[in-house]
C-alpha cells in the first residue's frame, strides 16, 4: 500500500480535518503524487469533481451520523466506506497515459484509479482509528488479491454502495453485504442478533404433542 | 440635480485610468512586448509619460503575481466594519485579481471589471457582520454591473454571462470569508478551491440568490467547509 498522506494540520484531529475541503484536496493530491512515484502511473486530477465528491460525502456523513457514543468507532469505518463510494461516483482522476498501464496482474495496474481511491480511504480510516481509538488498522491479503479486485470493480460498477462493504473487506473487517449503504448502530445490530436468536430458538422448539 | 463628481487631484484618476487600460488590454490582446519598439520611437517626453502610465497597467497574466496579503487583510477588516482609508481601493484590486483567476472568459463577449465601480460599491458598504457584508457586496456588485461587457450598464451582458459572473463572485466571497492560508501563493490555491466548490454548488447558489438572508447563510455554511 502507498504511504499514508500526512495530516497537514497537526493542531486538529484527522476526524475534524477531513471535513475541510482544503485538507481533503491537499491530502488526496499528496496520495496521488505518492502513488505516481511508487508506480510510475500519472494521473490527472479534476479539482471540481473532487470538490463535488467531498460535498456529497459530507452530506452522506452527516445524514447517517449516529448520536450514541458507542457507535463512534463503527461509524468511523463506515464513513471511510462512504468516502470510497463518493470517489467512485465522481471519478475525480483519470489516467494521463492509459496505454502505458500494461501489467494487469497487480491491483495498482489492474485498476489504478480504484487503487488510488482505496488507499486514500484506508489511510484516512487508519489515521482516525489510531488517533481516536488507539487502534492499528490490519493489513490483509485481500488488498493485493487480484480476484478480489475483479469482484470489487465488477460489483461497484453495478452498485457503488458495494464499495462500503469492500472497504471493510480491505480493512480486515466483516462486511455487511445485505445493506452496505445503511449504517446500523451497535444497538440495532444487537437487536438484530437477538431477533435472529429468537427465530432460531423458535424453530428448534419441539412441536407440542397433539391430543 | 447633484453636482457631478469631478476629479480634484491626479490621484483621483488612477482607478478610472486602470479601468481604461484593463479594457484596452482585454480587448486588444496585445502583449506589452509588442508595443515596446513603437514606444521607443516616440519623443522622449511622451515616452516618459507612457512609462509612468504603464506602471498603472493592470496585470492580466493570472500566473504573474500572487495576491497581495496586505490588500487581503485590509479588505477582511473592511468587511468587519473598519472604515480606514484605502480599503475600497484594496477591495477593487482584490476583486480584479480574483476575477482574473476565476472568471470564466470562455463566452463570446469580453467581460470587463471596473475597479472604479468596485471601489465605490465597497465604500457604500454598511453591514453588521462579515457574512452580511459579503451578501451585500455580492448583490450590489451584480446590481451595479461592476463586472460586465460594458461596466455600469447591463448592455451586452447575456444571461449566460450573468451565470458566469455569479459563479466567480461566489468563489470570491467564499475565499474572503474562509480561514486564511499561510502564504500568498497558498491563498491563490485556496481561491481555486473556492471556485471548484462554487462550480459544484451551482444549484444551491441559484436558490440562495433569492434573498440576502439565504445568500448570507449559504456563504457562512460553505466558507466553514473550506
């Protein structure tokens, strides 16, 4: 994975900085430059599309933001997935020389724009988890597995919300594939689990004998 | 009928002269280097006069010079209620600088910026806070046709030109209201970001232009995001 973009405003936590357009654009550009240096793949950035992606992400972020402090940690992961979805929707970068990307056997070359968006979102996610929850993001083999990237590209082309589940997968977490675009609070997940257990218990209960 | 405003000192002529030269530059598209051989052939007194005039020549090359931080700081104080001298002229320079960078000049007609009208508009400013001042200025600059094909009049300015002007003014006021950058070059990068944000929120802008209150509220919200 490319190196993490450094937080440009050390006075503010990343979770706050990321809600500022200048930080978002500067760190995204830094990530893009880093990937260009690592892979030799040149990108062209459309600042207008990136700004539109930022605004859409912020709206989606605020729309589902939970009030319960217990949901802060899971929402940090979900918000990174939302960011990936809006980046894929707006597609703010394009390849300068698409003909030069020939080795399709590694994710960076198979889908360079997708790889850039994923690494950026994972790096922002990792920075928030480390700063706010003292948690290290795991590195998982799926991030470099070409079959996963085939599936990622194909599924997000059909439904961009699948990006939220794939970012969970790339971050080593269990994705919610049923409704990936809907944040489910810890409380809602507990209730869903209890409901499921209750249904299983009812199914396993012996039927009363008929008189 | 009130007496017409007549210049009382040569200094009063500086802004109108810059307007004329700005219009000539924008319309003729002649680089200064192309004029130099002709200027060298003129008699010495006339050459010296033109040399002094050239010092007033507005700089129309967007890459040439970053914004002057002193002007920017002065204008922001002025929007907060400071009535010091020279703030109106600083605003006129800031407006001209921003329009050189963010106004879309792809239309059929050349849009011109009148620094004279801009300074007069800023001089009339009375608002309780910076966001209200920005909304006041936006409305007054539009109503006064300060940026137009023929500044001061609506003549020749098409509806699509008005949309381009509003997008540029949107960027200008977001820039003036947002957090300051550390360097003058970084300020111009932030101005470019403001232009990108203005482009991305055209529908929101169209709705906010309905009233002073909605315009002020939109600027307050969006400038906090930059």
